[in-house]
């Protein structure tokens, strides 16, 4: 899916499913000074938190324990009235991109170490409440996209928007990494117990953009 990475999966708890660690992305040698290069081992924590205010304590602990450089959060359940001062993020990190929930949407959020000098990548054209919720963080030649969709039976709007975003990112000669809660099921590809339309479309997306 446009990712140059090999993934290492580590189960943290029921809500903190995996650590994604890139092998080819130098934070370790930068200390607290801003890095000019992407870390040689960029660690990403991806979680469906089901409520940032309730889960921020465990999130901060896991973030520190794993020394994650970037944290991608789905189902943040934050509203526009929740200011940065109202939410607790791990010390030494900042909110790199944020899109709050609508009446029914879950909300998505990206947190990054302060030593990473990146910027939010505009994906507002690809955002559709519930069906295609996403935010993105641009870090040099990479665009990290945090996605979420509700478990619709036959809707694959998210994949359609991912395709459009992929084309735009490629046109800017960048590479993207898609992470999040896709709610896709695919027996052969994802080893799920059953298929759904979204899972089959995700496989098509991966095979269309393998590099």
C-alpha cells in the first residue's frame, strides 16, 4: 500500500494492537534536537482507542514504553470543543494532525515526537464522516495516513478515497503509509474468518499499489 516498510507486530493489549516499525525509513542519534532525516527505525503505534479522554493514560504509558515516534489514533471521540489544553498527550509529543468526530463519526488523530519536523498533509477532500475518516502527516518524502471507517456491510468508500489520495501523493513524488482501523475482512489475504466487500477491495488496492 505504498509503504516501503517491513512491519513488526507486537501485541500490547486488547486496544493497542501493534507496533509498526520501518526498516528503511536518524532519530536515535538526534536526541532532543530536530532531526534532518527520517529515523532509521521509525516506530509507529496504531490504536483504536475508543475514547481518547478515557484511554490517554494507557496510551501515554505504551507510547513511552515502546518509544514510538508517531502515534496514530482512531475512534478518538473528540469534539471541536475539546481544545489541545483539554486533552492529555504524552510529554515530548505534539498533535500533528487531528479531525474530530461528527454526530456519528469516530475521529482520527496523529501524534508525533517533537523532534520530528513534519507538517499536516491536507486530506480534507478525502474525508467523509463515518465512511472515510482520515488525517495525514507529511514527513519529508513520506505521507502517513491514519484511516478509519465504520463496519458497513458493502460500502467501500474508504478504499475509493484511498485510491484518489494515492494518485495525488504519487503525483507529488511522495510515498505513503496507510494505517488505521479498516474494518475489512478477507479470508485468503487477511486470514479472516469471512470476507466482506471492504476486505476484498482492500486487497485490490494493495495489489494495484504494491510498491
